[in-house]
C-alpha cells in the first residue's frame, strides 16, 4: 500500500505493544473504557493494513483539506532573527485553519468503520473542536464538543463556528475551566455512552493507542516539510520548531526528522507570565512524571499528585500535561523544549502579521517567538522550519485588546490624541483570565 | 505492621454467614474538614456500615459525577493532604475496629511513592485500596507492595468487561471485586438496572470468585429499597454519593449532616437485611 498523505510510522518502532515510549505512555484507564480503547486500537491496525482506508484518507487530504500545505519562506520576518532563513510549514492554510483536521479526518473514518454514530471531543482553542464538528458534518455524525468555560469566552468565534456546523458545545465549569477539565468531562461522557460514541481525542496524549494514532495522522506534516525544505533550500534544516500544548503539531513536524541527527527538534512551551511566576503551562520545563488522562508523562503537579492549574494566554496550549512521546524525546535528549512567555508570543504574532501578511494563531506564535530566539543563536547561516500550526482569526479579539487595536468608544475619544485613545481606551493588555 | 486484608475478608464472610449482603459506605477524606470527615466516616460505621472506603480527593476525578466532584473540591480547597487521608483511615479504624479501605485515583499513589503509600496505609490499620483507574495490566508494582503489607487490591469490573478479562481481573484482586452497576460515573440513580445482575453473574462464574472472592456492587445505589434489591444478588452493596449528599444538604451544620449520615446508614443496613 502506498499513500502520499497517510504515512504511519513503520512497524517495530515506538511505542511498544503496551503503548510505551521508554518509561512514558501506557494505558491508565477505568475498566469501563478498556473494551472501547482496545476496539480503537484494533480498528486502527486493520485500517493501516487496508489500502481502501489510505485511499479514502488521501482523497480527503487532497480534495477537502487541500494538502500538501505550502512551505513559505519569510525573509522580512527573519530579518529579526539574526538573518537566519526561516520557512513556515503552512498548516494554517488547511481547511478549518489548523493542523487539527489531519487527525480528525483519520479518526472520523475510523469512527465510521467501527459503526459508531456519535463523536465527542475536547477542545482548548476550539481548533480541534471546529475540525471535529466539520468532519461530523461531512460524515453525518452526531457531535458534542466539551470546552472549558474560560476558553468558550476567549475563543468565542470558534464556539460559533462549531454551532454553525451543527455541533453541540458544552461549556465545562469544573476545575480550572480550561482544556484539562474539558478532557475530564469528555471522559465522563465516554464512559456513559461508549456503545455508540467515539472519543475523537485531539492530541498525542491520552491512553494507548491515541498517542501513536494521532501522531501517525499528523506525520504528513514533517514528511512534506522535509521534502519541501530540501527542494527549496537544498539541505536539511538546522532546526524544526513547533509549539507544544498536548504536542500534536510538534510531533507531526518532528517525526520525519527523527532519524536526521543534525536537525534539532525544538518544542516551545507556553511560559505564560514567565515560569518563575508560577503562572505558566510549561509542562516539560517544570513538570515531573505522573499520570494524567490515561498515560504516564510529564505533568504539572504537586507532591501529592494533585494536578496544578496551568496558565497561558493561549487556550490551545493551556494544559498541564504533554504527550508521552515528547517526554521520551526530552529524556532521550533528542528534542529540546523551551518556555516562551505570553508577551514574546504576542510580539511574534504582531511581527509576522506586519512583515509577512500572515496572522498566526497565538499557539503557533509561541513557535515563531522560539524561532526568533533560535535564529539569533544560529546566526546568518541558520535554516529553520517552523510549523505554523494555525491561523489567527480566532484570536483577533484577544490580540486587539492586547495591542489596543479597537477604536475607542466615541465619547471617550473626543479629546484624546488618536494613538493614545486606541492604546488606553480598552486597556492595552489583557491580563490572564484567572 | 500488616494491613487489615484478613479483617476485611472475615467481615465480608461474617455478613455472608448471616445470610445477607454487607454494606459498604464511601466518603472522601477532608470533607467537609479533616476532623469533620473523620467523624463522618465513623458515623457511617456506627450507623450500620460493615466496611468503609475513604476517598482520596483528587484534582481530576474523571470517574466521579458532580456530587463527589463537589466534595473533592471542598476537601482540596480546605487543604487536605495524603497524610490527612491516612490519618482519617487510622482514626476511623481505631474508633470502630471496622475494615477501612482507601479509594484513590492512581496518580496520588504514584506521586507519594507506591511502597511508602502501602506501608503508611497498612500502619494506619487500612485494609486495602480500590484503584478505579489502574487497570490490571499496569498494577503489578502496586500488587507487590499491597501483598507485602497485607493490603487488599480491589479492582473494578464493568458491564463492558468481557469474560476473559473478568477472569484475569478477579485472579489478580483480593478482598473483594467492585462490580460497577452501570456504564457511567458515580452518582445516585433512580434504579439499578439488569446490567448489574448480569455482571455479577458473569463475575461469579470466574475461578477466583468461585474460590470465594466476594462481589460487591456499586454506582447508583442510594436508598434502602435499592440496597435490598442489589443485596439479593451481590455479596456487598456500595453506597457513596448518597452519603456525600447528606453532608452537602446540611452544609455548615456538621451535627445535622452526621445525623443524616447515621440515619442513611441505618436505613441501608435494614435494606441489606431485608
């Protein structure tokens, strides 16, 4: 079987049959979900061996998603990165506006194969929720999306998109009211409705087989990027850079470069107000190994194993866990992880917009900020590929408030000078939401 | 000091000898306060529970419904720590002599240290652990420690568990096996379905159960009628959210809450003897 876009990692690689990447991964789930999770694993193995599955997915990737995605060089942006050459892998140009659609279409096909009629999913920024709602509309599946209440507010546009697509969106009010709690609630739903429901998990975390399965559906990102950068720059990059929340777009970019030892793999974690402030979601930088949402990986937790509340300006990265393969790559020394603050990410968002005409998602802006820093380290000969995992339309309200881009209400603006009015009227900086 | 697995087994056998099901009550530690929680757990036993489970409150209780989530939140906001959970086990057991188990998600045990947790629980007079998100495949490290310290390892089985898994799970477990009456999270339900009885029958057919491992049923049971119904086919009836509700209903008035807990335990104790 050969496929241009569905390119799972070859047999015999990680994870082990028990779902372990070294010390990380596994399957820590309630007994009530064991049969369902095993069914997903079995169906995925069958699908991998079925040329019809690859054909169907390829067709969708080309004619629905719009793959392959472009690789765009951004020289004006790169001037701010010490002159290194920077290329963006344009997952933002996919249908629905992010990389998430790659995994969603794969799992939606699996859902159909399993004969299930209902799909549930968690979402942080709403990108996975929008992609899932899209696939459910396309395939005629019932769709319920769980989203933390705070995230429904800061990503209101995506809530409207999901509802427009026919999905039910449930605002989760428990815990920190963000992505972690949306996943908890989705698991509770799954336990109760597992007969007819597939949990379309959105990142490379969760119990086995999700970390491997979601990774495989995203491997296309790195496979394409590797081919494209060699065509365009004549060599492998010095580094591949991506943001990491749960880690799906990063693993998608990194994986094809794993055997290329000269290529540094750099994940940019949400540093929030700075890791020293305690208000961040930099799991690999500050966490310790533990179990969250079905697998062993690095986790932000206290000494009693209670998960601590994360913080990031980016709803999609605001998560106290990380996919187990990233934990493995960190401990193996194959990938590096850095924390990028809210402010560095927001400045990079604005810089890319103004220099290249591309408005990135706040999530992806963390990778851009990381690339700016790395470019200065590498110098003029540096060559960097950045995964631009999503577009920034959904973040316009947050960004407009952050940079004071809204016009002041007419009454207040009368006596103020133009610039000051926009900067002060709505408050230049949106502080953390909690 | 060895844990109280044998005490647990003899109490369950004693109920069986009386021709009835045992009554197992659950409350989280630290709820509404650590000292209040100790009194509440003790009140469940004084009211008529044969066995109690002390919950270790968790930040992410994915298998619990809104009632226990609320109690866990209150306990964690009050600052409950694992050492307080252990103290709750110690004091409830010391006051009553009843078998006291700990029910916990796996991550707190993993973080505290598996060996340390088993040693401390046993030293407190604990009878064992119920580990609802630790599947049997990942349980070896815990079972070793539990066995060494004389603690029960209570696994959960679900209506979706296939027969081969039931055999595997019951073979690895000790004390009793916790049969989830339905597919879902904790919380009171209008009725306990036929699913529960089917699961108990299939679980009883496993070699371990035939050798005497008791099968107790939990999830959804909240009143004497339901307890009586479940007692017809199970070795034990497990009640959790209904006890939590008693304390939540009397928030701010611990004495009234404790009276409610005692009264409910008494009703349920009549139910399992009906």
